[in-house]
C-alpha cells in the first residue's frame, strides 16, 4: 500500500518551529555565558553587608566544650600589684621643739633635712615605689613595715676643723636584720659620694646614730639606716645650693639596696 506524502505546507511549518526553538536555546546559552563572565570578573569578599557579617561572626564567637556550645568566658582583669613601700624620715621635722642644729643666720638642720627628704621621696616615687615621708616622732613609725627606712639628718653648723666635712651612715647596733641593714648602709656609702663627691666620715659616727630612737620603733624586720648628708658649716653650699645632687645620692643608695645592685664598698 503506498504511504501518502507530506504536503509542502506542513513541511514548511515544521522547519519554522524548529528554527524558533533553536533560537531560544541559543539565547539561553548566550545569556548563561554572559552571566558566567560577569560573576567570574566580579568576586567580592563576601556577599553579605559588612554589619551582617560582623554580627554573625560575633554570634559564633564561642568555644566548643564537648558537644555543647558555650559562650567564651571573659578575660579576667589583672589587678595592679601594690608598689613596694619605702620610708624616708625628715630628721627633726614635725611638731616638736627641737629643730636640730641652728646656724647663726637662722638656717636650721630641720629645714635642710626636710628639703632633701622631699626630693628623695619624689625621686623614689618616679622609680615606681610607694614612699612615706615621715616626721621625727611620727606615730606611723611604731611597727612600721617597709623594704627600708632612711632617716636624713645633718651635722653641726659650728666650725670644728678642716676635717669636719663629709657624710656619715649607720644602722642600729642591735638591728633585728643586721645583714640587710649592713647592706643598706654599704649601698649608701658606695653611691652617695658618686653624686656629691663627699668622703665617708667614719670616725665621727656617734651612739646617737647607732642608737637612734626610730630604729627601736620600726617592725624588727624593717632594715633602717640614719644618714647625715653633710656638715652645715663646710658642706653648706652643696646642701643648700645643690640639694638635688644630695638627694640623688640618697636615691641611688636606696635603689642600690632594693634592686640588689653590686657595691664596690664593703659593708661597714
């Protein structure tokens, strides 16, 4: 039996439909290629606004403990350590009737001692220490505890002889911590002349120094020394015109002790 052949009109419609389908496919492919090119050229760090990304990151700032998620504990705030304490006695200062040595022109030992002591206090505080400026009969001296105590004094205004110049340092004869007290005195003897150029006047140390009343008021574990920074006669110029040098010598001596620095001068 013979199959009837397709008419020319139906063949034409088929070709037209096929051509339109191919054009649509081509457009889809072309658009895909263009989009792929665009996204390849533009690669931002992230596709979320910065605030949202930060919020998510913060929300997930956690620690994993086993299978349970818990917020990270806050970092504890470190408490500042208390600065080491030192005591400086301004000899003859305070509410008492004894100004110490008094010079013919009215200059008093008490005023010179106080000027030097306040400078020493400031210098030690600049080095990070707590410093108590104490008076001669300060109530705080009773049972006082510190790394060290130094009491600052000066010698007579009177002219004695040409040898009455220089400084003196001593500790209590019955110190409860003699090795520490000796070390403190050795540091003062070593460092003080480096700033002042003065000589150590060993031969004029008196029982008033080695039995100084404040030594017996302090806590027995507190090393202490008494320092006469000069004679108010022959050493007056440096004591009154260059007290910063005098104070620096005392500061250096105390720092030598508390920082355990070496000394060239043996203990007395």
